[in-house]
C-alpha cells in the first residue's frame, strides 16, 4: 500500500484531475480551516491588531499540535487494531476514521475504504501472510 501511494505521489503530475486532488492536498495535512479566526482579526481595532496577531499565532500552533496528536493517536490505534483484530480489518477502519476526520465527502470515504480493503485483501491473497488474524482471533477461536 505504501509503495502504491508512493508511486501515485511520484507521478502526481500525470494523474487525471479528480485523482490528483485526492493524492495532492493543497493545504497542510494538519492544518484546519481558520477563516473564522482571520475574520475576527480583520474586525479588530488598530490598537488590538498586534494582540490579535499574537493570539492567532498561538491558536495556529495549538491547531497544528491538536492535528498531530489526533493523527498520532489514529496511527497508534491502527497498530493496536492490527494486532487485536488483524490488519485486513483494521485498515478500512483506519481509512474511515482518517477520511471522516479530514471531512472528506461520503463518496470519497466509501471509495477509499473499499480501495483500502481491496488492496489489503490482494496483499493477503498474493503474499499469503495471515493478516486477517489478530490476537483476539487466536484467543477466542
């Protein structure tokens, strides 16, 4: 899966428009929409502009830290889920959680989830490594 997405990034200039938009994210991956904060800064008086700029910088740093914490938590959850229920089943759950967090449209969530399961299943089928079995599978079955 990493190799596939690496190749997509490598050839992103040659991809069709809709696929390119999925591969190349114009905004920073951990950045959120801050239009409300910017509009508040524009409405402040000239005396308060310096204070608002400092507040905006602090708020932006907190937003980036929050995004990094959420993404890191999702990655740890993916690893723990892979261990407990198997990578075949944890991969689509991770894709659903990540795309929902990034506020992607529902068709992108469904499509990327099906694509991730298909790639994981092909990986399982071709290589033959038992990624469908997790620790809970061994304990209860």
